């Protein structure tokens, strides 16, 4: 039987799996995963709460980094995605992938603590129904 962390990790691995397509392809895949998740979550919890949860996940995963700007100027998923894109762009490919995976893991763990494991996994499945490579689930 898979643990809840293992189930969420499997979904994250699937959505971020893609054949190498050149510079920036992994970052595009990462941003698309966040965009789909944000599109499904924002109507449920609001964009400000989404931004706050991402900021908390970032702090939990990377406490030594400067605080994520989830204050008044970052209250929409569009701004969140822009900031994430610019942050990933400053990293090499391996560091960006590690950063994004850790952020997604922490975020989904926090979400699971708030709404429950079953609902979190269902939401992830729905948001990421179209996996990389055109595979649907």
C-alpha cells in the first residue's frame, strides 16, 4: 500500500516527466503544472490563500531563502506564476527542478493537512489529468 506522500510524489513525478526539449522546457512544464493546480484551487480557496500557501510551502522547504513576497503585491495566481517563472529562470536546470519539486511536495503536503489526503489527490488528478506527452488519466 502506497503512503500518502508516495501517492502525491508519484503524481508530481508524472506531471513533471517530459523528454528533454532544450533550454527552458522543464521550467515551462513546471509552470504549466502550477498553473493547472492554481486554476483548480483558486475558485475553492481564493487567490490570496493560494499565494499564502505557496509562500508557506516555500518557507517550509527553503527557510534560508529570503521571504517569498506573498504580501499585498502578490495576491493573484498570475503574479505568483510570474514570480515563480522569474525565480526558476535564475537557476540552472537541475537546481530549478529540485526547487520546483520540493515546493510542489511541500505545497501538496500542506494542502493535504488542510483538506485531507483523498481530496488533495483527487484535486491533483483533476488538475493534472492531461499528463506530459499527451497521456490522459
